[in-house]
C-alpha cells in the first residue's frame, strides 16, 4: 500500500481510504461478521483511513465502525463529520459539540483523527437548505478548533461540495486542515481544466488550490457512487438509489457517461471501468487518499489490487486523447 501525506496534518494516510458511507453500505446494511472480515482485511492490506459521518445510516455507520474497531483494535485513523441542520443554525457551536459528542460515543473513542464539516457551502443563504455561508463557516471553524484543543479531534476539515466560488473562498482562508473533493472520470474539474461547455459543475481546480494551501485532499465519489462500474445494478448492501453529485441528472445518466470510457478496457489500458476510475484518481498526486464506498469484502480487495497497479497513465497519452470519449465536449 502506498501512503501519502494528509497535507499539513503530517498524518500519513493510505492511498486507498475505506468509505463507510451508506452508498456502498457495508458498514450500514452489511452483517457484522462481514464488516469485521472486511475491516480486518483492509487493515491487513494496509488501509489506514476510515471515513464515516454522523448521518450515514442515521448513526449506524459510526456505531458499526466503533464496534468493529473496538473488537479489532487496529492502529488506524478515523474521520467523521458533522452536519448542521437548518434549525440548528442559530446556535452552531452547540450543534457542533452535540454532534461530535454523539459521534465519539457511537465510535467508542475519546478522540477522532479528523472531524469534518459535512454541509455544502454557498455564497448566500438559501432558505430551506443547510448550505453554509462564510460567516456560518467561520463559527463552525472556531467550534471545531476548540474541539481540537480539547482533544476531541486532532484535525478538522471541510466538505468540497456546494458552490464553486464559496468553496474556493473557504479554501483561500487556509484554516481547515483537509477537504473532501469530488473527483472522477465523469467530472474531473476539481483536478484538471475542462473546456467551455463542460456539462457539469466546474470545480475550477479546487484540489490544486486546496493542496497549495497545505490542506490534505480526500477524494470522494471516485466511482460516481457506483455508476463508474458501468452498470445500473446495485449490490444488496448498497443504497438502492444514488443521487449524483456534480455529474448527471440521475444514476442512469451517469452510467451512460461512464460507458464512454469503455475504450479504456477495449484498448487494454485497464481490465475494468472500476479499475480505470480508481487509478485515475490515484494519478492526481495532490490527492492524499482515494475513498471508495465499499459494499462487500470482494470490492475492498479489488480496490486494493487496483491501487497496487499504480496511477492510470496521464490523460494526454495519445491513444486516450484521440478516443471519442476524450474528444467529446468538456473533456
Ligand atoms: N463529504 C461528502 O459529502 C461525501 C459524499 C459522498 C461520499 N463521501 C465519502 O466517500 C466515500 C465513497 O463515496 P461513495 O460511497 O459516495 O461513492 P463511490 O465510492 O463513488 O461509489 C461506491 C459504489 O461503487 C461501487 N463499487 C465499489 N467497488 C466496486 C467494485 N470493485 N466493482 C464494482 N462496483 C464497485 C459500489 O456499488 P454497488 O454496491 O452497487 O456494487 C459502491 O456502492 C463514502 O463512503 C464517504 O465516506 C463523502
């Protein structure tokens, strides 16, 4: 397993991170024996970062991860998140403290390595939505700093979801230690320029900007929630429906976009679209860890195998550049 620096935290994280979210679903809907087997195998193969959140499975992901880690006692890093609901906006510090205390209790730990704001960011307040503006983010940052001082967390981060201008402004402040960024073959705009007419949200090089500020970058949605498997079939543990983030209107549209990369398999660059997607994210050195949402042990073992094959060769490779997928608008 390759290890990379998580920005200025100084932590060394495995290039593959274990996604404990509800989309992959193993830590939410799996059976306990399989969770234990998968986490133990992940640790054995060198995975040392586990990413969860208070809202994944309404606390179930944290509860299950806490139980598994208490039993296995591996030396790993745990990151979780706090989502502030709209009705909590009038007392953000209290909401942050309440959420983190509950997370620690579910995780059975006195401290997490990373506490991340889960809310998307926006330039202006949007009634009915829990997207946070700069003043609210400043209050969250102070509260998370205080929790770090108290030893409840070692470092804190933000979520790279929301309006591009708000995300860049937050990164420019240089306060948070980490950021989670969407980065995949369908929407690579957080890590590479896209041409005019690009059909999805343009994150405008958010990853590079964050890394330039010394932030650790955690890649999310690397498989577009599973669409980059190229199939609409869902695993029994996986979320039955997946809401795209910064890609198509729905999952089926994302699968259709994913199939434009079939040439990578047909031309022998990789053995599968999943391999292509994971190795594509790995090729961005500014990314500290590539999260994959895991549905079962086999998916975890495959992800480790793909990471071991190393980064996908650069996208300017002649054969890739001349392919229909790369020539289409926006790529
Ligand atoms: N900060 C945020 O707001 C945010 C948002 C999203 C995710 N995240 C984090 O990022 C992690 C990963 O993201 P994600 O779960 O949303 O999506 P993802 O990693 O892009 O996709 C996960 C899906 O990929 C499929 N998959 C994984 N390995 C596979 C394999 N070997 N072969 C075929 N299909 C495979 C599975 O689909 P099937 O089960 O149907 O096979 C799984 O449900 C989450 O667990 C979470 O920790 C954070």
